[in-house]
């Protein structure tokens, strides 16, 4: 940690620091520089000051004793009376990470009637299922749920806490990381665990132009959220393992200041994230009407259709059928992309698909870096030919 200090007795008020600051973080007030919240502690003002009146102070950061924080905790989400499948994906990733450092994977269930899911979770290789089951937890209230998970973290001291990047998880995880004054990385696309137990949280950053590797070096636990369909789910074992631990409901639940007035469930909608086969149209399509061949090919294959973002921006499609960072993550058995270039914002959310077939006229298109089958050619020839063959093959 560092901060900038301005030495009043040396400052002549020349204003050079304010002129050089690339972030506009220095205001001149009464002829003297004054730092505002935009300061990034880059140190350019230090170099620009001819009087050496600006200094950068390094402060020592207290680091936690990492050996006291062990194992991986997965928040097993139950919503709408169902265990969210992202929970099994997080357990799968947790088990993979845990192997490297000899950790165990534990889960925590919070809600009303959630004990019923504890027994099932024992079949996924976890060493403990902690349960906070109470009628007061019937509906998600962020403060009440956070109080339960906080209680368990204080008891179990996990090094890593994984939460699904669902609406519920996105509300819960930041509250928890704030309570522990520690880091949280949202929407990780990849996770690795170093030998020193630092979690490398990888996700696209700066508009997807780089894959950032984020680590929480001085604090524990390390919080990460991961979207549904990004990781492989844990395999179910016949044998159950691990213990179910029923935890006492912490005081924070009764002290919750939120109350649920009414709940109006949104009828479940078919999502492209659940499709086993997807045909995707990109900007290689010349007009909206040409989407019909994408839809026809999808229908003939018994699958669903989607597009890239530019087609949503043109108004040809809605956001719920857009694949990508600002759309949905998909992981079908088969995905056929037609006229899609393969920008990172798109591929990061489909590159876990089992079979990727890409059709593009440009042999250097980045989509071919992730494709298992690369078809260099015109979608206006290839898609109709595939449709024709599929129709002919029909009994
Ligand atoms: C913060 C941020 C978030 C974003 N989120 C998303 C997102 O969620 N989803 C998303 O898709 N994008 C997203 N983008 C945009 C992304 O960067 C790309 O611009 C976008 O994915 C490109 O879409 P495209 O491949 O359809 O179009 P293009 O990049 O224009 O590619 C069209 C491709 O079609 C090929 N082609 C042209 N004619 C034919 C033909 N006749 N036959 C075969 N191939 C042909 C071309 O060779 C080209 O490769 C985001 C960008 C930012 C900055």
C-alpha cells in the first residue's frame, strides 16, 4: 500500500504536479495542490515536482497467517426449491484445485428445508456439508444469508470461498468479502491455486482485451464468483462421504432489517445456456432475414439458435439469445458458429463447449483458435448445403 504526501513547507504552488497528473487527481486550492479521490498513486506528480515537495509513502501491510486458513468452501445455492447446478460445478472445480495443496472441499447450505439437499451433496466428494436450515431463511435476504455464511467462515476458516455468479451469489459474495475485509473477483473464467495457497483468479478485463490474473496476497479468505456453465460439474459418486453438520442459526438472521413482502416467481424460460446444440449467427450475416437459415439449421439439428452482440445491437435479436461477456455463457455438446470472428468477449463464454464447428471466410479468424472443426468458406454456401443434406437424410 502506498500514498502520496505533499510537503507544505517545500511546495511553492507552481502547479506543475496538477498539469502532469494523468488522472486529474490534483486540484489547485488557494494556490496549493490538493489530492482528490481520482489519485491512483502512480507517482508522476512526485517526478514532476521541481522542489521535491511531493513524496510517495509506502506503508507496510499486515499479512494474515495463511496457514490458519485452509480448505475450499463452496456456497451451495438453493433457489426456488432447487439446488442450482452451478453449485456442483463449483464443487468440481474446488476438488480439482484442492488436490494441488492437500485441501478438502466443504459446502454450506442456507435456506428453509435445505437439509434435504445435504444428503445429496455428500455424493460429490465433499468432506463436510454445513447446514443453516430455518424458516426465517425461506426467502433470500442478503443480510440474513450473509450472517450464516459469515458464521461458518469464522468457524471453518476456509482459504477459498467459491460462490455462483447468479443473482443471489452476486448479492451475497460482496457482502461477505466486505465483512472479512478481503478481496473478491467476480465472474472468473479460470481458477488456479498456487502452492502457497494464493488463488489465481483469471477473468477478462479492460473490455475483454486482456485476461487479468488477480491474486489476494495479504488477506483470507479469497472470494471468487463463477458463472454457471463455466466449470465442469463434479461427478456423482455412488458412495456418500463427509459429514452433515447442522449449525445453530446466528443472531444476525433475527436481526435482519429486510423483510419479504411478496414473491412473484418468474415463469421459467428456456435459456440458450441449457441448449445441447446451438447454431450461432454473427456479423457475417448480411441481413436480418438471413437469420432464418441459422434458425432452420438449429431446428433441423434439434437445437437452439443464438447470435453475437452486434446482431443484438442491430435489433435483430434480444440479449437473452446473445452469447458472451455481456450475454450468456454456454457449454453445449455442439456449437456451430457462422460468420463469427471469435472476439475474446464471445469465445470466453463458449470455449468450454464439447464440439466447436466454425464457419468463416477468413482463415485467420480467431474463432479457429478455439474451433475443433474449422470450415474456411462462405456461410451462404455452407449453411444451405448443410440444411439440404439434413433434409435429405430425414426418413
Ligand atoms: C465490454 C465488451 C463486452 C462485449 N460483450 C460481447 C458479448 O457478450 N458477445 C459478443 O458477441 N460480443 C461482445 N462484445 C463485442 C466483441 O468484441 C466483438 O465485437 C463481437 O463479438 C464481434 O461479433 P461478430 O463476430 O459477429 O462480428 P465481426 O467481428 O464483425 O466478425 C464477422 C466475421 O464474419 C466473417 N464473415 C463475413 N462474411 C462471411 C461469410 N459470408 N461467411 C462466413 N464468414 C463470414 C468475417 O470474416 C468475420 O470474421 C463485447 C465488447 C466489449 C468491449
